[in-house]
C-alpha cells in the first residue's frame, strides 16, 4: 500500500483529501502545518507528498527545499496544492523540484490521476 503525506492547513479540506485517498486504498499520514509535515516526512518516508503552498510555520516551498537539501527525499514526488495559481508561483515550485502544481479546485478525479501518474 502506497503511503501519502497530506500537509494541509484547513481541517475540512484535509479531511476530504484523506477520505478520498483512503477510499482509493492509500495509507494516509496527515499534518496541519509545514513543520509537522517536514518532521513526518523525515520519520515516515512517504511515497508521495501533497502539500498546501501556504502552510503555517513553514510554507510548502520551504518544506520542499528542506527535504531536497537534506537528501531525505530526493525522489519522493511532491505535489503542491494551491488556493490560486499564478505563473510565478507555478514556475517557482517547478524550479524547486515539485512534481506537480494543482489548484485546490481540481476535481477529485484530476487529483487521483496526478497521484497515480506520479507514483508510477
């Protein structure tokens, strides 16, 4: 069973993503902020990370930068979830090594498609 870390500040949105992933038979780990997410990534070694761009404590960009700099997760797919998408943010995320950058308004099917593709 593939393990996915979900780092999301909004409890209801996080719960919905986790419910969807569990329904699809993924093992889910949850974090409500960037610091907790970074620590869980170090400890649990997920197969994929879904991360809100604007997490409290440590934003998503810093989480990704830290993981890559530490060499802990150089090959773990990292998917950003953003409330709004602009070209500059998307470009910055991809330069840092993100695997994908999705709007939080993406459909569940789109999210699952991206996850399945990145886990191959």
